[in-house]
C-alpha cells in the first residue's frame, strides 16, 4: 500500500510536470509568430529553450548524483518552471520571449533528470517503472488538450504555471529517497564514451524529429487549414499512443531495452514518409500515433538501459540534454530548409537523418554490466 501511494504521487508529479511543459512547447512555433514573421527567427526562439536546457540537465543531473538525492532538485525545478513559464505571459517582444524561453529551459533542466532517476529508484519492480513514466505522455496529452480548450496564446502560459504549482505542492508529499553518492571525477565523460552509439543515434534521430516539429504546427494551420484545436487533436494521437505502449511495456512487451531503443529509432522513418504525403490535417493522426509509439520504445528502452548500467541521474541527464541539443540544432536546420525550399523539404531531411540514426543504433551492445548505483 505504501509503495502504491508513492507510485501514485510520482505519477501525479510527472503528469503535472509534463502537462506544464507541453501546453507551451507544442505550440511555441505558433506563439513565436505573434512576435516575428521570420521562419528563421521562429527556429531560434524554439532552439533557445533547448539550448539553455542542455547545460542545465548535464550540470544538475550530475549534481543530483553527487548529492545522492533527487527531491530537492525536483522541488526547485517545479517552482522555477512556475515562475519562468508564467513570465511568458508578459513576453510581447522577441527579446522578452527569448529571455522567458531561456529561463524555462534552465528550470525544467533542473528537475527532468532527477525526476526520472527518482521514479526508477522509488520502485523495486523495475518493469513497473514504465507505467509510472507513462504519465509523462499522459501529461503531454493533458497539456495539449488544455491548450486546445483554452484556445488563447496568452492564457495557456498561466495554465502552464498553474500545472507546475500543483506539481510543486505534490512534491512535498514525496519521501526523500537517498542513494549512494557518486563522487568520482570524470563520471560524465565515462558515461558518454561508454554509451556513445546510443547517444549519437538519439541525437541524429531527434534532430530529424525536432526539425519537423518546428514547422509542422505551422504547416497544419497555414497549408492544411487546421484550427488550433485541430492541431491539438493531431498531437493527442501521439501522446495517447505513447501512454498505452509505455504501460504495455510493464507486462506485455518482453524484449530487451536495447531492442526497444532500436525499434523506436528505426520506425520513426515511416512517420516522416507518411507526413510528407498528407493533404488534410486529419490525415496526420495515424502517423502521429506511430511517432508516439516510437517515442515510447526509444525513451523507455534508452533510459532503462542507461540506468541499469550507469549512475542514474547523470546518464538520464545526458540522455535529456542530448534531446535538448537536437532541439537546438533541429529548429535551426528546419528554419533554414523551410525558408529556402519549403515545409515538405524538412520531411525529406528528417527521413535521411533518421536512417543514419538507425544504422548507428545497430552498434549498441545488448548487454548488462553491474555498474548501476545501488538504492
């Protein structure tokens, strides 16, 4: 009963964490158009969030392992996000929007690695951790639905801040689980070198994905005539598929974590092939469901493989910061390609780079080494 209560609290905190991020993140390209008409500048605004998140996740992820605690970083991250995301409401110029996005990136980077590691360490039945982490996807779905319901580019910032405040309050009910302190110098470098093929494959895959997500909401609205709530519907199919598959991984999908990761990377190619042919907004839904499934496989497979074999907060911090690096590079590439060749050309670029990512992923060794941090 005690363990169930902790899991439910972690589910709730994870839910509100990602609901707060997604309600803004998915629609940031549309929001950026309120302050600039330049596709390239929109790419820079989207990238600024992830650029600030990169160093934050690496630094605070490693610091969490050194301290041997996660809860402090989770609490600081929640209250920081409540402030930073709320400040977006007042960002009526490109410079203020840049500052708000940088603050949001730093704040979210403080708690993301700690939250994943805390989730893993708070549950002795590691297979069931996937059901807890699945509320990451459910939170994204809730945020997207909330954005569609609110249907106002300013009000969603206040709703986002409210989600983080609720998560902050929930965090006070979580027990302060302590783990072994990882004080050995050079740990970050060793984790990167040991898992270089996983991180490189993840980086390439997510550069392709981030480049598409930068222009995709605009493409749906400008070229396919979608309304904001219809964009929400398209993205809901993504998060719902991820939520369902993450739960199935707890009991039904019995394959290795490395294989899950490879499936997630390789199957992403078919998403962008399909999206390049759609002629109406609703046609994107099955392909967005597919990308939700690929995300579930690579996120659970990649993170679980890392946490089973490396210091947990450090390795998940590098995983998250790799996504952040891709989300810096991807929007810059997307803005440049779309400016010169048009939106569909970004899909072709994504197809090519994801194929490269899958080839790299084939080099990841499917073996367990007993180097995980004890709990």
